């Protein structure tokens, strides 16, 4: 597919984000990590040649302030009482897609997860090139279970995101294509400490790398996890 693509990214409240890292990272570090991964993911997505805009939707003002500083468009998420949890993510992405088109006009929409710190622009470019023109396409995560990116190439078509548990199956069942490609950075989202170690090995973008360096300086031993560091909520909980 060769066209201009608008990327949309959703981030929940920093205090709630990446709860599966809660046993490993102190809350302040976890919040920093969420922002660092967002910075690297968005920068890599924006550096892909087809991507012409980045919009981040979040109920958290700190996320929106950071995004504005980085030069992307920050959208406040409307309260979504009808569909909390995962429904909240899909509703947030639909909202961002519709506002993006209202702002920029009709165009292809790419929903990208916010936690792909090892994403390379070339991977996204390869995915976009491999995606067929007439239907939605998605990228399954490293486990083949979740979804890291969903593309609606039709400039006026609904994104119809189905993120959440077993979302790869759900996108497949909804008729989305699954172009093949290795794309390790595009497939490796970070949910757990083990995922973080994998992304670290793949090579993260500069903001996540800088934060990980700081954490190492404070006691993290490379991709292994430290014991006894004040930064880690649960000493010895190595992946
Ligand atoms: N704006 C918005 N983003 C959401 C919402 N729910 C999830 N997200 C984001 O969607 C992305 C994918 O979610 P997950 O990979 O499960 O990340 P997470 O929810 O931070 O991680 P856990 O707390 O460990 O489940 C993350 O960037 C979340 O911040 C929501 O209701 N609104
Ligand atoms: C919401 C999803 O992400 P995760 O599996 O990272 O929670 C998903 O894969 O649809």
C-alpha cells in the first residue's frame, strides 16, 4: 500500500499503565518507562516515510503534555463509562481515528501500540508496503496472540479495532489480512519484565535506552534483574 498514513496511539492513565511490571518496577520508574516507550515508538513510527501524522489519545494530562512537547497531536479521551477496560482502548482508538480525519481529511489510519521501544521505521515501511490495498491488515505480537499494529488503508473506512485478549484471532476473524514479515521490533511489545529484557537486547530507541541505562546505574544488571535495588518493588523477581 502506498499512501499517506496517519498513526494513532492510545495510552491509559500513567498510574494504571503497565501494571504487569508492578512487581518489578517502582511506580515512578514505571511511569517514566511508559513515557519513554511512547517517545521511541512514536518517533520510529513518525520516521517511516508514509506516516504523515501522529496522534496520541490519553485521559492523562501528563501524557498529553509530553506528546505536545514532542510535536505530536494530543487528544483528551472522553470518559467512556459504557466500555471500561479493553473496550476503553478500542473506543479511544476509534475516537482518535475519527478526530484525526476531521483534522487532516480522509486518510489511511494506522493504530500502533505505545509499547514498541525497539520499533524500526523500516519495519513499519515494510509492513505498509506488504499490506493489501483493499482491506485492513494487522501485525501479530511476538507470541502470535496479541496485535501490535492495525492498518485501515481505506481513507474513509472504519478502523474497527479489536484489541484485547487474543486480539490477533479477533482481527483475523474480522477479515483483516496478516502480511508476513519478521519485523522483530514491530512485534515486540513490552508487557512484562521478560519482554523488556528482549526489547533491550533488540536495541531500543534512545529514550528507553537512556532510562534503562539510568536503571542499570542504580543496580540493574543488564537484562538480568537486580536483587536489593530500591527501584525494584520485588527484589529477586528475575524474569
Ligand atoms: N487511551 C487509552 N489507552 C488504553 C486504554 N486501555 C489500554 N490502553 C493502552 O493500550 C495499550 C495496550 O495495552 P496493554 O499492552 O495491555 O498495556 P497496559 O494496559 O498498560 O498494561 P497492563 O496494565 O499490564 O495490562 C497501552 O498503551 C495502554 O496504555 C484506555 O482505556 N484508553
Ligand atoms: C491489548 C493488547 O495488548 P497486550 O496483549 O499487550 O495487552 C492486544 O494485543 O490486543
